[in-house]
């Protein structure tokens, strides 16, 4: 197989990114419209923040978080329980040769952002940042 001369490195290819975004939109619409008949999914508003696809596009991992972060484990279990029905519903709006297997993970980026903000607000860190800015201004 020929090497892709436009894609080097270990990051996702342009096709993986494009397919992942298409799956994310389709999955979000399916969840919003309540196409899956599960009471647990119907009463929890779920945000699909990102979908990452494997290089062969046969596995798609969706990073999800319920609104407000409440009942996260319950939402994750409901999504996993209904993954075959979600896969069929998402596949209707995709034009792929194979329907990817859906996997679900909790999105922890919001927690990491809060931790980062908290770290930057600490006195010793602010002091270091201000010292670096003063050094840059002097140069």
C-alpha cells in the first residue's frame, strides 16, 4: 500500500477527523430527537463533544458528558446498553461502507480545564507567571 504523502506523524488522518465529526453530529441528533427508546436516555440530556475513529474507521469512540455532569455513570451505562440501536440509527445518515462499532467514554476535558484554571489561580503560579512576563518586557 502506498504511503500517504500528505499525512505524516501519529495523529489522526483528515478522513478520520471528517468521519468522526460526521458521526458526532449524527449521534447528537439521534440523542436529541430521542430515536432510541430507553427511558434512561430520554430523561438525560447528553453532550457528544468528540468522536475519534480508528485508522480503519471500524471503531468510533464517542466522548460524552451529561448536561451539568450529573448522572454520568448512569448515562454511560445507558449508552453502552443501547449501542447497537444507536449504531443503526447513526448509520442511516452515514455514507460509509461499514457502520463503525460505537464505544462510549466520559469526556474529562471539562474537569481538566477546571483543574488548570484552579492551578493558574494559585498564588505561587501567578507569581511565576508575572515574573516571566516582567522578564519578557525587559528584553
